[in-house]
C-alpha cells in the first residue's frame, strides 16, 4: 500500500479530461426524456387523485436528484395522510387501479424492505416504482440536487463513478456492495474535503430550508444559486478528480476508524457513532453516514467478503488511471466473474 507514487505527471492525467467529459455528456439524459417523465407523473397523479384527492406524487432518486443517466427507471413517492388502510392494502388497491388504466407489468411488492408497486407505461416505455410516504427520500433527493447546482464537477464525477460501479458490478446492495445514493455521498464528501474545497457543507450553514419528518429535523442552506463559484479557487480538472477519488478510497481512507459525514462536512470517528462492532446485520466496514437519518450507515450492506471486493476495485481503478495505457476504456471494462 505504501509503494504508490504520487501522480506527478499532470499532462498524462490531463489527457483523460476530454474522454471523461465525452463519456459524461453521453450519459446525461436528453431534455425530452425529462418531459416524458413529468408527463407520466402528471397522469399518474390524476389517476391517484380520483381515489385519494389529497394525495400527491413526488419524484425522487436519480430521476430527480440530477444524477440519473438516460433511460433509467423513475422512482415516485406517493404522499398521503391519515391512512385508514394498511400500506400493503393501499399498494394492492393502487396496483388494481393502475392495471385498469392499462399500465403494464403492474406488480405490488408488499413484503419488500421498501414496499412498492412497479409498473411500465407502454406509451413512453418508462418503468416506475411507486412507494408510499417515503418523504425523507424526497428530501435527501433535494439535498443531492442542490449540491449538484454548486459545481459541475460533482455531477461529472458522480456520473463517472456510477458508470464505473455499474460496469464493475459493485453497485448492487442485494449483493453487499453500495447503492448509487452511497456513491453520490462519497463524491460529495470527497469534494468537501478537497483543498481548497470544491463543495461547502450545506447543513453547516445558515438554515434557509427546514422540514421535520418523523421527528428528524432536516435543515440546511438551499439558496445554492448564491454559491455558484464556491469551488472556483480549486482548479482541478475532472480527470484529476476522478483519479484522486479512487486514490482516496483505495489508499487514504481510514476504514478502521473513520465515518464520512456529508452532514458535518468532515470525518467522524466510528467510536463517536458507536459503529465499532457488528450489531445485527450492520457491520460498519465502510461507514457512510446518511445526511438526515444519522443512525443509518449506508455501508451497512457491506460484509467481510464484499469489503474486500470493493477495496480491490478502488485499488484497481486507481492503478488503471495511473499506469494503464488506455485508462478511459480499461477503467470501465465489465467485470466478468
Ligand atoms: N435512498 C435512501 N436511502 C438508501 C438508499 C436510497 O434514502 N439507503 C433513496 C435516496 O433518495 C435515493 C433513492 O432512494 O436518491 C434512490 O436510491 P438509488 O437507487 O440508490 O439511487 P438512484 O439515484 O436512483 O440511482 P440509479 O441511477 O442507480 O437508480
Ligand atoms: Mg433509482
């Protein structure tokens, strides 16, 4: 681990700038796709309001946090108060309504960790998951979107990291690797701790947005249009940042003691969070604090086998970027077991 050399050959790394930006551009969804998504949301809301006039639908996840690649599924949250029926019954009823409305592949997954109804809109061919009253997800979606407004390099870095994670098979929570949400938080943390910082810590600033959800106070500075140019003193290019991101997670992060915390814009100790040992299924082998549900470690899905897989993938990526002759291709080589 110690024999890596610092990347002192700037010109080599800057050669990767154009290919990374081209890749980023190719992943960004077209505006017409966003229009189709909004249209589907509106027609779903109309349908839902026939039965529950007060209910509202919100987009969350990658279709709304600005980190979504083109042709991804959309995540929708149905917000409804004073439920007289159970969540499961509500989902089943919703599924029946959707089927009658000619939506395809309608399926209620009432026993999932997050119960949802799945559907596909035959007109736009967009697939959609609807969950109920998951307002925290809607709010953390806004937080991510607000961070993305501050400096373009966050979106560029996160798209490249997500693309890498999908290619290398390390974006599968059901198999013990990390969610896209976790990877975006890792990118935000990384840009917060860069010197000079590229991103501020919005939750550490004056409160301009506040909402309480299930006793959790979600408070932060959301006038991000005022923060454009925040990171301008840092002139690092996207290729330097991609390399430094993998170098950070391969060789610099202290897995034994550290928790990354976007909420505080810093590193916390595992001891301070009492995340030093396995409790139930939470092993805390890589610790990523959720910005609002601060008892949630997004690394809890990682086990003693997959932590090795992840760290080897970070090291591979760092080494590819440093030594490979064609790094922008090799980095994304599909992982074949
Ligand atoms: N989410 C959450 N807590 C988690 C995982 C996810 O609150 N442990 C919420 C977040 O609001 C996140 C959304 O669920 O934005 C969707 O999560 P995920 O599928 O990981 O991210 P996407 O951004 O939708 O990524 P992808 O493009 O891979 O679908
Ligand atoms: Mg998603």
